[in-house]
């Protein structure tokens, strides 16, 4: 009886952890909304930012999954993804807004 209760409790914990993780789509939507609010993006910019962020989160998820046991490789590949993101974002919203976004994130 106690064993069954214990196993049920552990199973519930795993279910909770599994459901609490956001999808790339949810993360892209969340960061896009925040950027739109902070940087006063128009609808076209907002859509372009969403597409770039979604691509970023999908790539990052694949990297994390494929290189789970190789932290150095994972870190290097994630950095490349971020650097590409920065360049694309700068092209969409401009250098000044990227600076403003960096300041917002650091505070």
C-alpha cells in the first residue's frame, strides 16, 4: 500500500515536470510579446521577430537534445545560434532597439 502511494507520488512529480516545460512556440510568443511591449514594435516587426525567435528556440531544443552529454559542444553551438539571432534581430529592429533590449534584459 505504501509502496503504491510512493510510486504514485513520484509519477505525479514527473508528470508535473513534463507539463511545466514550454514549447518553442510558447517561448517565442512570450519573448516576442515582451519585446513588442518594451520596444514598441509594429505588427510587421512583431511577426518577423516571432519567426526568428521560433527558429532560435527550435534550433536550441535540437542542440540540447543531441548534445546532452557534451556540454562544451552544446555551449558552442548554442552560442552560434545566439550570434545568428543577434544579427537577424539587428536587421529587423535596428541597432538602437537592440541596445535598448540588452539594457532591459540586464536590469
